[in-house]
């Protein structure tokens, strides 16, 4: 029993170390944030990271640049650009009663 408890302790500690490493991985955290934007999947998020983007503000700056078309320039749909402009509003949480009120008012 004592040996089993020691094994579990070592196993849990190793798992915690792995989880901390995963949580603290900058690239994974960046990619996780990028894919929350509509129209950005894993591949595009990885390409953004490769181009040096680390935050959504970096992406906003990238989109503002008026650079002639380059061979490896990332392209984004108008919908993705609009979504990004309104990202903070889109990500807000709403109370159910507020949503029901709006639905009742505008839909009937």
C-alpha cells in the first residue's frame, strides 16, 4: 500500500509538471487565442505565429499594414476582419433574461 501511494504521488507530480508545461507554453496559448476568431483555424493560426504574431492586437496591426501583395501574405475574409473588429463585443456574456427580452422585442 505504501509503495502504491508513493507511485501515485510520483505519477500525480509528473502529470502536474506536464500540465504546467502545457499551460505555460506560449505558442499553444497564442494558437488557442487565435482560433477563437471566426475564420481562423489551426493552420492559419500557426502561420500567424510563424509570422511573429502573438496577440490579437498583433493581428489587427498586420491587417492595417498597406503592403503590396507578397507571395506569403496571409489573407483574411471580410467576415473575419469584421469579427475581429467587434471581437470584444462578440465575446461578451449575456444573461438569459436579456437575450429573451431582445428576442421577444424584435422577433415576437
